[in-house]
């Protein structure tokens, strides 16, 4: 599952969802974020990738259901 075709390399913040979901013409019906792989985060990995938020290291994806008003 983890290959270059599946992982786009973007962090959650790069999607700018906060700004999108605050737009006056958007009604967010449901939003959820999924995580996986936390058990694989060793101290060595965390040290090497300390410039990346832990939450971003284990983010698997998100689902957003919205309506444009």
C-alpha cells in the first residue's frame, strides 16, 4: 500500500481544508481524518523526521462531505 502511486507526499495542512471549511458558501456535513502506523514510529524515525508533525506521519487520509450553498 505504501508506494509512490499511493502516497502523494502532502501534509494535511497543504490541503488548506481549514480555510475551505470556513468558507461562507460551504456547509460541512461530515469531516473525519484517519490514522495508521503509529506503532511503527520508533525513536530513531521520530528524531530523523522531527521537522514533521507526528500527526502528519501517521495520517492515512480524510473524508470530507460538504454542500455548496
